[in-house]
């Protein structure tokens, strides 16, 4: 049985932990709202971009030797994986889920005899993968999550991927990140960036659009030039969207994790207080018994 | 009959309303979107997008390059960067221009694609300064 002093110290320390976790929960909730708002504000651009791309790709198909971003290099040997995590921990299984999915993917690709390269985004992913796969890491991006995500972060990452692709160093590029479903649930998912997977729904909706207005689109300059400009932009937009989802998901996950931690702290304070009170009572009883039996002996 | 114009930057939607005419800086020359215009997709250079209502300019926005998607009833402008002309910071733009000019001087003159990119950026920033100072 722990002494009263020890119990008091433990209760005190859990109380201050609870204060910290509940403050972190509040902060995460406030940040989540902001992150969600910016994720929503970025959606119209991505949608308009998808619509234009579907239109253009439809017009430009059939041409041989399309841009690499759309068609890939024609090979399937070197895979670039981009795990996107937060810079800071204390957000439950949020980062671990991405790590696990990435690791599974790496193992699967390697067992198929493919070469895997890594470009971790976020300090957590960098630390995790530099332990086991440090020889696969070709580049890194840190310091983008947490604060408001600037578009320049996504565009520089997009340019990097594009440069690697043009140099023929990678054939396929895939993002691994947490899809934001709601504040409680984030689902880790892979999204292939290169070669571009055309969204079926987008293509269909644009097809029905064009059926409505019969006239064909004119392009200025020609389709190929426009496509060559639009594709890198689309890459950036997709990366930007995933960065925003990660930012929102991180705060959502942290909010949930901290809520649980606060509740657990409360529970252990309760049980420790019970032990403390009982110990105190036992001590008093013992003292009384000693006094009484002493008095009786006289 | 009005046309619906949307100016969208990656971060947010700047404008979404109905106007009579939109004049925008196409890569191959300025172009106006009016109702019943043939559907068209074009590349934009850095410059000013003007919204017209009743034959007068009601709003001017600076866009730093991007794309436009025109149909008979709407005009969607996807700008890399967009802001109202009244909010342009000339100091910022001048600093950018200096940085770009330096990059131009250092750049490998045989790398045409890099030079092209730099040139487009320099032209866009010059257009920004011009738009900001004419305001």
C-alpha cells in the first residue's frame, strides 16, 4: 500500500496532466474549425480544375506520347510513395495509421520486385521512416502541417515530383494520407497521382454537360499546350487538398485523443482518491486502536 | 442577359456573381467573355481581369496567370493567384521582381524551359506593379 504522501503526489500530477490535455483539446477544436473552413474554401478550385481537365483530356486523347503526368512513363518499375503526416504527435493513431499503410505498401511493392522511393511529408513520417528505410528516402518536406497550409508548399512539392518524373527517376507516384471523414474518423488511404487516374464521375458528368450544349470547346493555345500547363497545376491542387485534409484530420484526431485522455485522467483521479481516503481512514482507525489499547493497559 | 463569372484561386473563391462582360488577359491577347460566347478554354497570362456592368468597369482583379473556362452562360477563371487591384502591395511586388531578375541573371541561359517559366513570372509581376500603380 502506497503511503499517503505518495498518493497525494500522484493525484496532483494526474490533475495537472488533465489540465494540459483538456487545454490541448480546446486548442485542437478551434484549429479544426479553421482547418475545415480552409479545406472547404479550396474545394471549388479543385472541382473546376477537374472539370476542365476531363474536358481537355477528352479532347486530347488519341494523341500518342501524351505528357508524362497523364500517361506515365510507360513503365511500372520505380514507385515513389509520399506518406503525409503531421509534424507533432499526441493525436492518437493518426500518424501510426499512415505509417502502417505505407509500410505494407512498401513490403508489397518490394516483394513484387519493384524499386520504392520515399518522400515523407511531416516530421513524424520522416522520423519513423528514417529508422528503417533511410536508404529509400530521397527528399523530405517538414513544417507544413499545424499552421494554415500555404499553397506554395503544395506547388513546390508538385514541382519536385514533376522534375523527378521528367528525369525518368520515378514511374509511379502515390500519396498515402488520412482522408478526413469527420472529426472522429480519419481513414488512411492511397491516392495515385502519376499516371493520373481519371475520376469516372468527373468524366461522366462532363460528358453529360457537353451533351447539353452541343458546341465543341475551342482551345487557345492548342490542347496539348494547355494540357501541359494544366497537369502540373492539377498535381499541385491534389497535393494541396491532401495537405489540407491532413491538417484537418490531425486536429480532429488530436481532439478525440485528448478528450479520451481527459476522461481517463478523471477516472484515475477518482479511483486514486478512493484509495487515498480509505488509507487515511485506516491510518486514523489504527491510531485510535493504539491509543485505546494503551489506555486500557494502564 | 448577364453572364455568371467566378474567379477562383487555390485558397478561395473571390467572386461569384453575374455581370455583363468580363475582359481577361489571355496568353495570346486580351479576350472578353460575353453571353452566348462559343465555349472556349484558354491560358491566361498575368494581368487584370475587369468586370463590366452597364458599360462600366465595376471591379478589377489582378490574376497571376491561370486558366479560364468560358461557355455561353458562365465564365470560370482559375487563377494561380488573385487579388483585387486595390489590395496590391507594390512594395511586395517590387521585391519579387528584384528576386526574379536576380534569378534570371543567374539562370542557365541554355535552359529554355526554365527561362520561359522565369520570363512568364517576371511579366506577371510587372503587370502586377503596373496594375497596382495605375490604381
